[in-house]
């Protein structure tokens, strides 16, 4: 599982994340929450447990591929530590303190009119970027604990990107929706992090026992003098 490191993103041309800015109009009575999306469904492209088992198998394969002469002469604890570090996984952590928003943009929304036909209405789009540390793959793998309503977002190598559209821009409402979406993503990541930590905790012992088994076999197979 490749590791990606987040950039502290605060580039030029980005607006402030303070979406509760004065001067934005209030929504009309009965107006629904801001539209979220279209964005990718997260945590549904594979099973996290299967990915972690595959990562552990790579460690076992590395032991079997290790040069026999080096395996017999090098410190087994050093080899095990090297392999454990190599196959450690890093569950993402959102960097909320670094998130930023693009300038609001005018867009068109398709809505159903009273006549049941679809019509275009003006709306405003706000795109929020949340940097993260860790491996992108975690965002697409389902942990063993999960809910039936996975969150949506677009995920780059360094950021989680959330898109909101509202017919009448209201900062407080978008902030509330943003908090809800981030909390859901972090809830799923917490489930994934638990599995990742269990995997990481078992790496060193697994590497050591596998190295010792192979060393014993190599010694047994040495020709008698």
C-alpha cells in the first residue's frame, strides 16, 4: 500500500475556509440542505482485511527471497526490523487545520419542477480541500466494521476534496454539512486505523519467526563436513 504525504496547501487564489461569512443570503423556507457531489463513493472498492493479508504475505515472500548467505550471517533482529518497517501501513489522518476552500463559483443545477420535468436553476459551488497524511488506498477499502452509508469525496494523492452546491449560498449551512461529511470520513478511518494498527503490531514477531524458520532449514540443508 503506497504511502503519500500531504502538502500544507494554502496556495494563491484560494478563498478562506470561513464559510459563515456575513452578507450571504439566507435560504428560503423549505429549502433543503446543500447538495453534496457528485463525488466518489469511498471505502467500497475492496476489503481492507484482504489487502492487509496480502501485505503480510509480501513480508513472508521477502523472507524467502532473502539471500541465504546474508540470512545466515546478518542479525535476524535487524532483518526483521527492516521488513517490519517496509510493510508497515499508514492509515490517513485528516489535517483539518490546513483545509482551505476555493472561491465560490456560479453553476447550474438540475432540479425537478412542479410539472415533474427537469429544469436548470442557478446555484453556487464551494469546493473544500482537506490535506491528509497517510496512504490513499485506505480511502477505498472497506474495514471489517462499517455502516451502510459510506461517505463520498474525491481523493487525490494529498487531499480529500469535498464539493457542495447550494441554490442560495449560506455559510453556516455549508459548514454544518462539511462537518458532517468530515466526521463520517473520520469515523470510517478510525475503523480502518484499528485494523492497520493490529497489522503493524504483528509484523515484527511474524518476521522474526519466519526468519528463524528459514535459517533453521538452511542450516539443516548445509552439507555435512
